[in-house]
């Protein structure tokens, strides 16, 4: 998506914080902001939202607009929602908590987190939906449930959290990232179909994770349901159900008729009791990203499952390799909340970047701590891929030719999950006999400064697909000498990596700007015009190429003929100094022109 262009609106000084309701009409918002409707609509358009004056927008959107316009806003406190907390009370800085570990004295029971696994078509999704529909707490019934990647229900006064992405792929992907959010695994087996290949896989994954298992024997309503056969098949997989003298509970259910769902939830409650799941709700939050994506108008949106502590709106959080402030939180009913206690999934807004599923989210007391943690995480990720490594595809090319390189490390950023996955799977198929490909970070979103830092600290190249690179990222990449390549066509990205892997990249000519000088005076000596100039930045160097810019456009491109400092010839004049510049075959240089010196260097091909 396109980043919004800055909106040039002068906001009167001293306006203070504007309080906004949960939803507001665009026209009303303009009034509150004391701005013209046109300015507000323009800001919305910049955020990618086409709206009219009478349209109603939600608080999050209004807050984004406010951010665009440099106006500080706060939500109106709504007594009905979270009466116990005001923004100030909940903000991290105001909470009198230690920024340390769980305090055993404060540990309180927390809701179990459950993941559903099993063979395709055995009813995982149906079961998740049935549980969600029948167990929304009565007060909130009627509220639209949102698919945010996880949801929480209440059953006989106890909360149970469900991960909304069934199947062991997601479960294992999270585990691969060191994230074990699941407390209990529900293995769904269709009573009419029995144990199938993915049932067996799911059993292995659950075992590997060391998570207790409950079997939901689904589709019990079907006439050809055969529970005994399934129990026997499970025993063959060393899953011995309680009926057979084992310790794995099995509950016959039907997602269709809702039969047995209560029993299933009771059993999950019992298993949770045995595990005695506890967390310290008073400490600052630590959680995991369950799902994250970039959303038009809302920016990066991440569903976070708080594992311990309480996450509060206003908290500064580190998520993966970046940090931000929790601007808003929305629960699985689409309700804005101020706090999320352990095991409660919430969508958070305010991160600068889209984190990855499995990333740790940690509330910290201040930006300094956040920065330190981000650096630590970057170092950790870099260390995960240790050894001497090439920093750029060029060096890669050289090292492959010399037979030195062993691994090419990549930070991959793409516009959407779909392209990210497509690229990832294509890259995985490349032959890696000579050089192994190591994707140290792959995420959806624009290339950020933290990506550049990560690549810098781990000698990785950044491959960006159909997204943008923000200014800070570009600067960081330049400073760190990170090879940052942008692509619009997946094939070209793959091809470049493939060439790097086999050492085939062709050199290309690249321009490097050396510095700028401003012409302050002109003198003539014979036929030549000398530009008396002040070097603004970088250096002016004799003999290099230079462009003369006038009113922002180039009027000449040629070589710097001579360079003088006072009366003496100089090879180079640096920023802050004055000099006399003559340009080969160009005598029309004028006061106010900017001379931009640059060199062209050959380097292996870039995208
Ligand atoms: P998933 O692939 O495991 O997520 O399975 P789905 O939830 O998509 O269900 C697969 C099919 O089985 C769908 O056609 C469902 O309607 C059907 N189904 C799921 N649960 C039941 C059940 O309890 N009884 C019956 N008769 N059909 C079910």
C-alpha cells in the first residue's frame, strides 16, 4: 500500500488533547479539530480511505487522522466498557509495577489456550465456529464476532481461549519460532472416517510439543459413526483413550447438532485445572503474536495473546524487531478495550511494522528499554545465523566464485502474506548445493529501519517486494552497507537470488553522490567561468562528474575541470569550506546553482 503523503495543515498552537467518541461523523470530527472538512477528508484520503462528510468513522481511524494532522486525541471514556481503567491509569508509565519477572505471590489462574488439530474435513473449523457461537457471554451476545486469529469464550464461569487457525501447520510454525502458546491440543477425529494421515501427523506434532491432548470425536451425529473403531485406531498410534485404560480423554461431539460441546469444554476445564495454569496479571505484559497483517487505514495490526502480565493501551511494546506504542486494542468482539489480561487475545494497533506470528511482544517502561531490547533481538537473530558471511549479493558473487561463500542470508519483506509465501516457497526450491539460503526474517510490510539494522547486524541482504522502503530504512541501509533490493516481479527476485547462489550476477554501473556545493559568486578568467562555491555536504573532487542543478532541475552534466582552494589547486574540498570550481565545457554557471558531484562505480548487478 502507498504511504500517505504528508498533509500540510497548520494546526493552531495549544489546542491540547481532543476527546473523541468511539465513532464520529467526518463533519463532526472536523468541527472538533477546528479544521475545514476538506482538510480532514484529505487526511483520510491520504490514509487510503475514501469518505464523505456524513460518513461515520471509528475512533482508531479518527486517531490516525489526528496523527496525520498533528493533533493529540484521547478516547472518551465509556463507562460500559472497561469501567475500571482510564487511559492514564492503564498507561504503562503510570502503573506501579516492577518491570521484572512474575511474582509468585501475585500468580492468578489464567484461561487455557487451546488449539484444534486433525485431518482435513474432520470438522475443525465447524467445531471452532460452533464453540464460538454457543458460548459468547450472554451480555455480549449479538455483538459481531471478529476473526482476529484467536477468541475467548466463557463456560460455566471459566474462560477458554481458542486459537482460530486450526491445523498443525500454524501450530508447528509457531513452535518453530519458539512460541508455545498452546496449553491443550484438541485432536478432532471424524467418527465416520477415523484416523487419517493428518491425524497421525497431528499426533506427532502434539507429542513433540509435549502438550496434553483431548480427542474430540466429531460427527457423532452421522449414522455411520463408529467410535469404537476410532478408539482402536488411536490406540495403534499410542493414543490410549480413557475407556481403554489410558489417560487421553475422548469426548464424542457434533459440531452440527452441538451435541457434546458442553462436555468437551468441561473436560478442557479439567485438563486445565491439572496443569494449574497461572500468570501474574500485575506485571507488564509478555505475549505472542498470533496473527498480523497490514490493514489499509489502520496500519500494522497484530493479534497478541498475552501470556503473562496485563497489556494496556498506551504501553510501549517491543514486538519482534521493532517497537511502538499500543494506540488501540480491539478484542474478538470488535470491542475497544483498555486492558488485556493473561490469555486474552486482542488486536493491537500502533506498531510501526507487521510482526511475525510467534514473535514475542513485551511491554517495556520506556523507549530506551525498547531500543535496547530491539537491538538485543536483532543481535540474537543475527547470532542465530553466525559465521563469516557476505554482506551483499556482490560480495556473494565474488565469494561464490572463489568458492568461499557458504550461506546467503536474506531479510524478506513483501506487501502481502500471499506474495511473501509465494516468494518463500520459490526460494526454497532453488538449488542450494554451492550456497545455502537462510531467510533470517520474513514479514509483511514496508522495509523499516529495524529491517535494515537486522540485515546490517547479520550481514544479510534485504529483498523487498512490492512495498516501500521508508527514509530511515534507506539511510540505515546505506550507513550499514546493506544491499537493499526492491522488486515488482517475483520472478526477478528469485532470479537474482538464484544468480547470487551460483555466482552469476553481472556487474552494473551505479551512481554515488559525493557531495553538493552552492554557487555563491561567479568570476571569469579568460573564457572560463569560475563558480565561487560553498561545499554544503560531502566533498567536491577534481575530475569527477558533476551535475549543475538550477531550481531543482539539472541544467548541465559534465566533469569538474579544476578545483581551487584560495589560489591553490585542490584535489578535494570538504563540507563547510569554500572553493572555486570550473566545469569542463560549461561556462553558464550562475549564483544559486547547486553543483552535485558524483561518481559511477561498477558493481555486480542490482535489481
Ligand atoms: P476442517 O477441514 O477440519 O476444518 O472441516 P470443516 O469444519 O470444514 O468440516 C468439513 C465438513 O464436515 C463440512 O461439510 C461440515 O459441514 C461437516 N461437518 C463438520 N462437523 C460435522 C458434524 O459434527 N456432523 C456432520 N454431520 N457434519 C459435520
